[in-house]
């Protein structure tokens, strides 16, 4: 594209006017921006967790899969702690903030709570499947 003379558009070109205004007001490295990034990371990790949970109780269910599931669960727990701390920081910064920023941060808090609820559902499903089914042993462990 560069050789043909096409430059990549700046990411802010994709934002609507209210998003651009909010971004200018709060700055790119604000606590709100950190919360949004944390929620994105959390949602991404939840998708991976859901894929692993969906493999439980199938022929793909192995001890390695359950280990990966456990590590992903711990990673999500760490993301929850970090994002929660950032959310607290953002709400403290909102004491004297503009109403638009308060609304945006309230939406982030709602998105964070929805992600937590999804994680709890996935954990319940994982616990049910983990207790109901035992994983298959790797082929090299099975007796001949």
C-alpha cells in the first residue's frame, strides 16, 4: 500500500464525533482508557476460556486441556483484579469530571460487570463438566 501511495488512515478517523471529543477530553492514557483496554483483554481471555470449556467432555478433553483451562482461569482472575483497580481509579478521578466522562465510565463499569457475569457462567459450566467427565489419558500412557 505504501508503494502505491496509499497511507493507512489514522485510527481516530474511525471514531464518531462524540468518541473523538471524549478522547480529547480524557486523553489517550487516562484511567478510563486503561479500563477499556482491560475489559478488551478480559473479553479476549473469556473467548479463549469458553473455547476450552466447550472442549470439556469431548474427545479433546485431556489433562493438558484442563491444565490450560486452569491457567486461563488464573489469567482471567489477574485481569479482573487489574481492571477492577483501574476502574476504581477512574471513578475516583470522576469526582470533578464532566458529565460525558462520568457517563462513559459508568458504561465501562457496566461492561466490566457483564464480563464478570459471563466469566461466572463459564466457570459454573466448566465445573459441571469437569466433575461429570474424566479426561482421556494420552495414548503413550495407556497400557498396550
